[in-house]
C-alpha cells in the first residue's frame, strides 16, 4: 500500500508541477507544491521498499540428541526462509 501511495503522490506532484498552469494571484505556487509532493512521493516509495525487504524472515531450529547406538551427540540445524510474496 505504501508503494502505491508513493507513486500516487509523485504523479499528483508531477501533474501540479508540469501540467497545471493556473495563476492564483501569487499566494500559492502550484509548481512548488508539485515539487514538494514529488519529493514526498519518492521518500514514501523508498521507505516502503526498505520495509518490504526487511519483512523477509528466516527461522533457524537447532536440535541436539544422543545417538543410542553409538553414544555420540547429534546436532541437527535447519533454516527456513519465507519467500517474498
């Protein structure tokens, strides 16, 4: 959802910065607002990507037991990773 929000902010900002040519009496500069929205969209997009990549997790399990036949200690390690969806 964050990636879509970032893209939407960027697109709305680009429309305001480059496509809208309205004079509001000098009080509001729509091009500046467009550039600010584009910057915010890039920041939201990058933060969403970082959080999505950090969401991958792995589970490690270690089990130790004694082999009854030889009396040796046996250790088994397994690692399971969650694939990106």
